[in-house]
C-alpha cells in the first residue's frame, strides 16, 4: 500500500480521477495533510464517509509510529520512528539557537534520515555499524517532517538530510520528498533552507546541480587528503578527492551558492596542522565554508575526540589563509557522527528482551552499494 505522502498534488488528482472522484477532493486532502496537519482520513471531516473509507483502503495514511523520544524543549530532541516493516529511523530536531552553520537565527532545524542503516561504512559512524537495510520511500521521508512538527508543536523552517543513510544513494525518493517538502501546496519549506549532505557520490552531486531547485549541498569531507579519506571513508576509493572537488566546483558553478564542508575532528586521524592547512586551501579555493565538529564517542568504536588545545590549534591554522570556519562543540550536535546510535541502542534493548540478535541477520552490503 502506498503512502499518500509520497504523492504530488497532480498525482493525487490523477489517482482521485481513477477512483471516480473530482480533482477538488485531492486538493481538500492535501490541505488536511499539509495545512491543517491532519494525517488520519477519519478526521478529514469535509470528505464524504464513503470517500474516507476508499482512501483508507487505498493509501497508507501514517507510515511512521513514534517508538521513543529523548531530549526536552530547549535541547536537541531525538525521535525514533518505527516503520511499517518494523525497521527504525531516527530524526533530530535542533532548537532555534544555536543553529547549524553558525547562523544566529530563529531557525528550527530538522535532521532527516534517508535510509535504514547505511552501506557506506564510514569508520567513525554508528549508522554504518549494522549495515544497510533499505531505502526510505518519499512518504517515509516527508512523514518525518510532519510527525516531528506534530509531536513537538513547533514550526520547522530548516531541513538537513544528515540523518541515517547516504541521501544521494536514495536519489529518486530524496528528490521526490524534497519536491513535496518544498511545494507551496506541501510543507512549503524554501529550497535554500534545505541542505543535502553527502559523503561524496560524485555523479549524484552533478545530478543535484542539474536539477532546478536551489537546494544547498554539504559535503562530509572529514579528511583533506586522499590518504586520510581512504582510511576512514571507503567511498573515497571510488570517488577520490580530486573528482569530488571537481564535482563541487561544478555544483558551485551551477547553483551560485556556498558549499559547506563538514569535518569531524578525530584524534590522531585528521587533527594535524597539515590537515588544517590543506582543508583551508580547499575551502578558500571553492569559496566554501567549513563546520568542524569534534568527534563524539560512539559506543563500539574506538575513535577519540581531540583535546581542546588541539582543536584550537586546528581552527587557528584552518583560518590562517582566510577560510570561513566554525566549530560546533555542543554535545547535541553529534548528528552526522552518531546518527544511528539511538536506533542501535533501542534495537539492542529490544533484542535483549526477546533474546534475539540484531546483528548478522542481513546480507552483507558492499561499501559502495547504491552508487550509480
Ligand atoms: S557518515 Fe553518512 S555515509 Fe558515512 S556511514 Fe555514516 S550515514 Fe553513511
């Protein structure tokens, strides 16, 4: 059964025509979903009862169920959602201040997952620990936004695809979801307030540059040389740094807006002054900006956070050549590094209760699976 939140207004009107219903009914349903934020067909009171029944039989109205939530109103809040097939994804709501990318604003940012697990196996990341399970469909992506707004009672005005999964490996569903989140009849979030983050899928970066919406791009760089990226990010073997930076240049040329580099600072791996200098050169050449995020420890992984002294020296060296760089030391902003932690912990707790195992049940997936 399809999620109704996967469909555009035109597609829904087409489906209504197939059901023998007038097109204005589709607009009424869209208004309930995206203006009044009512997801249950039974509560759409201006629809005839027979139509509500038809819709319930035809569409999945609520693909996500809240399994758990953590955090309070003035902190980062995490929502763990259970999907129809029992899989789980995590969505994070980041409060107005501090905002992402050093902007002092009233932004409320949601960090959305695009896949269950991840095939890319970055060595520092919790999401890749349990392998890739599946792509989310557009309805599951859109519903994260709607459900977090509903659960938190807050209006969200900034979206980052930095949750679990590699968004560009789920390109078609991602673009469809972004279209619905951006549409005036949909969630109405401006394209410039939507950021897609990628570990470096070069062909898809070019595709993203060629599509019409002016969405933003963030690159999870985490290493300023092939040597460092090869060590911690298997995707770099497929798309080495020079190719990645060329694709960034292409994106920058097409979209005329600044790129962001995310750089998780890991002790003894990428925290040297040489890395800082090279990162600075890359950043200024591309007129990009950098977010440096000192590593937050992930259970089951041995990487460590550098000392504050090392962090400060890194930032000083990075900025020496004029690079625009911010450092986010807040514990709550460990999204990119630890987006799968809550899910893994909950799955572990559940299997401990049932005596089962969460590991080893799925097929192994190649580190570059899903790259087109
Ligand atoms: S950092 Fe991103 S691409 Fe790498 S394993 Fe984690 S979720 Fe996947």
